[in-house]
C-alpha cells in the first residue's frame, strides 16, 4: 500500500473511532459527583410562596424555588414536594417545572421539567435537556434519566409532543496530542 493510501485508511479509522466515541458519550455518560450524593441528607428550600397540602402529604413551592441537599442544588419556578408523615416527615419525591436547573460540584443539567425520586435515587429531566461539564463539553437531548446509584446518565432524543428533533447531540473537545515528528503524519 502506498503511503497516501495508508494515511487515508488511518484517517478514516481515526474518524470512525472519534464518531463512535462521540456517539457513545452523547447517549450515556457517567455523572461521578452525583453517584456519591447523600440522598438522606437534609433538604433545605427557599421560595417566594409555599402551600402546604397536609391531607395530600405534599407541599407546593412557587417562585424562585431553590432547594439544596448536600452538594446538589435544584432551582425551578415551581416544585411539588411529596412526603410521608408517618413517624417523621420524609421527602420521597420532587416534581419541578419551569427553567429547571440541577447542579452538582462538576455538572449542570437544565430542562423544562424534572422529577427527583429520593427512594429510587433516580432523577428524570424532560424537555430541552442540556447536560454540561465546564471545559469538557455538553450533551443535548429531550429526556435524561440519571441513576444516582451508578452515576450513569442516559439521554434520549425523542421530541416532546411530536415536534421536530429526535436526536441526541453533543460537543466534546479531544485532549491535546503531542506534536508528530517531522515526516510521520
């Protein structure tokens, strides 16, 4: 094989590997900082308004809602908190809507809606999901399920209400390579 043909094969192989890595990274990522999140830590909240619905075992927070639990922070326009009131009040689920932003030490996820099931340790975000890591890139989709037991985040591209899209997209920056020696491209 000539050196031009060999270079072409190497370039095509590198492109295939890069695309495979991008596709794999765009659909499933490990969100390491949330894997060790303590879901039994106290939940602190602030909002413009709270409505307690004791008979239904829920509270509705509206207006600039800001909720923290350990290193995780949830912000939204509205959050409904479901709880049990048996022996001790215990939060079991949070449903958020309106500019939902979930942040940890190293990741940020944004969406239209979010569900945090504290019992199963699953976070589901729906509608224009963007998962980003500063300096490492971002992944976009329509639905993300984050398993905080494993740290695995899975994004789907399906569109809300059947409107356009349907693909997971992303951008990553390859690590810098050492300069090739002259004549070895």
